C-alpha cells in the first residue's frame, strides 16, 4: 500500500469497517475483461478467518465464471464524506475501504438456511423471519477470504 499512514493494520478494525458496509463488489476473471458485480452480503468471522456469503438467482453469468475459476476479488467501502476547502481550492473524500481475495464455492442445500440467516443478520439487528419458500429458488455462495487489507482516509482533526 503506497500510503501506509492510511492502512488499517488491526484485523478487528478491518472487520468493523466491513460490518458498516452494505454492498460488496465481487470481481471474477472473464476472458478479456474482469466482471464485477455489486452484491448484498453476510459475514462470519472465526479464528481470524472471514467467510462472506452472497445469494442470487439459480442461474447467471457469475455462476458460469465460478465454474471456470473459483478465484475472486472483493471490495467494499463506506463512511463517504466530501471534504472541501474553498480557501485553498482543495477537495477530497473521506472513506473507509476493504479489499481482498479468496475462493468461491456454491453452498450446499443443507447449509443454505444458515448462510441466508447470516446474510440477513448483516442488515437486520433482530432475527428477520424471511420466507423459507425462497430457499429452493436461491443460489447461495460463499467466499473464503485468503487475504484482506483495509484503508481509511479521515481528516485528522475529526478522527
């Protein structure tokens, strides 16, 4: 990372940023260009290992790409705030972000319910009683994170 002063070095701080984010962008290898997709997600953390859960329709391009190559990268960001200094003519953006990579796999049928509960927990404080009839109509997949880094840009006087 070029700006080591902005690096989030503590694992728990990286997790706190991820917990604040509401979209995770996944990127796959696709012939001539990367394929990137914004997705809702859920997260489990155990023994400094992160697993991200996603859901989608039963078929689509992402599943074709997963079949060809299980490697993927991800990015998420939050805490955006435009900071301008009219007197100096400067403008910057505050943010917190996380990037990483790992291996994706489709979740087995018997694991889907728990994975979807993990996903729902990310967006609802309370246990959300979602309609279980959607489970057979939903593909759930997970990314087992192999590496992750975090970065923060906040004005020093407002930290």
